[in-house]
C-alpha cells in the first residue's frame, strides 16, 4: 500500500529471538535485542539519509528531512 499510494519503497524489519513467542499470551522481548534493534534502525536511517542526500538532485524527487 505504501508503494502504491505514496510511491515509496517500504522496509519491514523484525527483531526477536526464536523463543520470543510473538503475539502469544506470554510474548516477550529480550531487552538487549530491543536496544540493538534501535541502534540498527538508527544506522539504517543514517545510511538511507546519506543515499537520498546524494540523489537529491534527481528530478521529481521530494526529500523529507527528519530531525
């Protein structure tokens, strides 16, 4: 839907351990995994921001700056 409606690619990232029991009554999230996932998302956004900034001169591109 994001690709079709907004014209932008979508990236889904899941962070969990095999025994996390996702969406079960006893679901849990390992805190070190959570903090590492935050770092991963920050690094990903930084890399995407660098890539987008280097392509900002392309016609028809709108750049959304997130600070």
